[in-house]
């Protein structure tokens, strides 16, 4: 098996262990899977660094355990996790027959967490630090089964190594992360319902948002970060060494997975900026005054579309400087259908630097909204020359929502006077995943979207470039379909051909007028025979 197959097999094996001990589909299963996976990853990451730069070869764990590690710790780069001798996977393997192995296992995880607490942590909006690991065996309700459970976990980790994976880079870990958390991306996961963005869509958004790494440092933000998929795609587009990641999400589950994603992608230096909290009510990333939203170079986000935020709705409505287009009303019957994304979208716009750019996933219904908060936002981004593109995606592309989605692209430079509109609704193919019908983009289709967007191509029934002035005449609609079929063709015709086409149209109009007149006269004659005058009397 190659390293990808070995890694997915490890994930499957860990999930099988959870099932065997009554934790399959348990609300805490994701904590066990993600934290055990991360523990093994940082164990092997340390070994990789020691072999590569610190002259420790061969059986690095035994050689390392025989050394004093204090001096090595000082030499290690900050983003390399620290484990002391006795805390390695191999050390736990050697102690696995102890009757209190569950206590040994849990204490080791906590010790590793404490040792790395200055770098490898996230926090809440109230500044509470969320450690790297927590005790896991107490999730097994039967105390007699906790030690066997911990042994089963270590046995799976001991026979696996990430060494081959470290040279693979972003694409490998993006696929592995998607596989790792696929069973935990459900609407039952938390208040924001984790709208996971498919890797293919994340790549399209990142590539159209950023032209590529310029070598200049950039700050990237997602106010509803979820598991961080969009931020990872953008960071690797810019170059992880040239960007800082800023994130906030209310979900505890998301925060744990975001932490894992940052570490897997070599962005541990941004962990301090990954915050758990309510972005709309208490945004953590602000200017020094503590009130004004911090401004960012790039913002990329897939906010929740619908959510019951009636408990904080009135507080948000008292912030007109932040929610200038308004706050959605509370539906009489379905509070959970409140269009919370409109508040996130306004927050995104408020958080753009002059010259900054943003890409945001929205329900496709938004781009055609005729009134309400939605239309007020459409008017704002058009009249202020912010919108420079919109792509309507295929249905059922997002596993966590059946809502049709579009991606909105914004540019705060003030230079744009037109937008590229793409209708990709007919793209993609159906497939089955564990018996569930899914939809995905074909390999070449993402490139087709990107090419049409960048080249500003006018492709029949697929893409069109329209001016902001034209958008105003369509009641600010960003739906590409509303602009198809009205294209000017005179530029492609010679003056002689144009005159000939005009003559044909004029002749046809005269013919139709003559037929209409003849028909009208015939009707009047028929009415006269019946004794009915033209005035109906």
C-alpha cells in the first residue's frame, strides 16, 4: 500500500476500535479519533525533524530516549512539537501490559499537552486556553474496559509511520483531513452546523481570490472557519511562510478540527489566532479600540446559511454600524431558517482592508434577491464597486447542505466596474458514497471555471462579463442566466453584413405587420357580417 492507503487504513482502524468499545457514532468519537491521530502525527513529526537536522538516525525513538533532550528542545524550530523521553508512542507501547495502562495513556496525553502549551493551543473569545489534548479513556463508560481500549489504540499507532507523508505536502494532507473528518461533518455537530466546503470548491475559491504567492506577508481571515478547509487552501496558494491565519467559530468541535488542520499543514504559528466564540456578537479579531473589526488582506468563508440566532438577534440589531443592511427578522414558524449568512457577509465586507479581497459562499437565492436585507447587500456591493465575480455551483455539491450555492468574489480596491458571472449549475457528476447519492466536479471542470473567470471569457450559456451599470438595470441580480441571450453581435459583423441583417429584420417586421393588418381586417369583416360594430355595439 502507498502512504495514502496506509493512512486511511489507520483512520479506519481507529474508528473500528471506537466501535468495539461502544463509541461508534458516539458524540465523543471525533475527539478520540482526531486527538489520537494528532498525537501520532506530532510524535512522527518530531522524529522526522531529529533525523533530518539533528544527527539522530535509525531507531530514533530509542536513541532519543537515551539522550538528555533539554538542549535539543532549544534547537528545535518553534513549530516542531516537543515530547520528552517516556512520552513517545514507542514508550507507551512498551508499557501497554500495565494494568493501569489507561491512566498511563491519559497522563501522557496531558503531559504532552502541557509541555507544548505555549505554542500548540487555541483559545476562546474569553481568552480561555484550549489545550492540545484531554483525557480520552473516560469516554469509555465501563472502567474495566478503559485499559484494553488504550492498548488497542496504541497497537494501531505503533505499526504505522507518517515518515513517507512529510514530503507529500498540502494536497496529501487536504485529502487525508477530508477523509478523517468525513463522518463528523454533520448538521448535528454544533450551533453553526459545520458547512464543510469540498476541497475542489476550496481550490477554486483560493485560486480566484489570490493570483499566487507574491512573497509579501498577508493576513487571511475566516469568521466562520469551521474545520479550516478554506483557510488551508488559501494559505497554500499564498505560501504558508508568507501568511498569517486568523479564524473564529462558535463550535467546539470545529475548533478541535481546525487545530488539527493547522498543525497538519505547518501553520502552528497561527494557532494563537484560532478562536472559539460567537463572531457576530463578540468578534475577537478587532482593531486596538476593541470594537472596530480588524481589516484583512484576504477573507474566505462558507458561513452557515440558516440558523436560529433569535437569542442574540436584538443585540445584533442594535449594532447598525456593523449590520448596515439590516438583521434578518425572526420567522414566525421556523426560527432555524433565519438567514444568518447575511450578517456574516456584512461582517466580511466590514473586515476587508482597502485593496483587500474576499470570496464567500452564499445560497444561490441570494444572488437573485429582489428585496430585504439580501437585496440591500447586493445594492451595496454593486454601487460601491466591490463585486467582481459570482459563480453559481452545481446542486448537491456540498454534502452538509442541499441548498444550491454560489461563490461571491469581492474586491475593495474600488477599481472594478464589471463582474464575471458564471453559471456552472450543469457541471459535475453523481456518485455514491457509502450508499448516499453525492455530486462532485469532474477533474477538468474546475479548470474550465477558473479559465473563464480569469480570461473574462464570454461563453454562450456559461459565462458573461457585465457592467455594474447593467447589473443595476436587472435589480442588482448576479445570476448569469439573466444576462444570457441579450449579447450584442454587431462587433463581429462587417458594416455590409450588419446592413444586410438589418434589412432582413426590417423586411420581416414589415411582413409581420402586413399579416397582422390582413388578419385584423378579416376579423372586422367577420364581425360586420354578424352585425357587430368595431366599438363592440
